[in-house]
């Protein structure tokens, strides 16, 4: 695993944690770091080989991140059962927003990629 790619991930996470402490206390630092990574990749235009080599081995451990939310669900099952209607409504509302937004974003990205291929 290249150290350069892993260093970028750690630096962006630390920068996200600093921004969380100073400016955005309601957002978690790692989420801010992911947003910074996303913005950096948008401006860079492609995935650097060092970053790809650093993140590819980590993807196999991604399902382990689901263990913590599952334990939280099991521990709070009583309160979830009492609020099922509110939870179902918010999930349905989020779905109504997410599906059209994802479709629009995918179409925009496809058009952008086709324009880049035509211009090069």
C-alpha cells in the first residue's frame, strides 16, 4: 500500500477534524474529510494511482463498518418500534428526493464525460 495515498487520506481526515472543531461542530470530522477528498478529486479530474493503490485493499473491509449501526439498532429496538411511522415517512421522503437527484447527477456526469471525449 503506497504511503503517499494513505498519507493523503489521513491528512484530509485531520483537516476535516480541524474544520469540524473550528467551523462546523454539527458535522463529523471524517465526513468533512470525505467531502474535501471529493472536492479535491473533482478539481484533480482523475484518481491518482497512489490513492487508488491505498484504497483498493481497504474496500474489502467496508462491510465491517456496518456492524456498529446494526448493534445500535438492536440496542434501541424498543424506541425504533414506537417511532416506526416517523422513520418510514422520513425514509420515503428521502427516497423521493434521492432517486431523481441520482438520475439527474448520472445524466450530467455522462454528458460531461462525453464532452471531454469529444474535446480530446
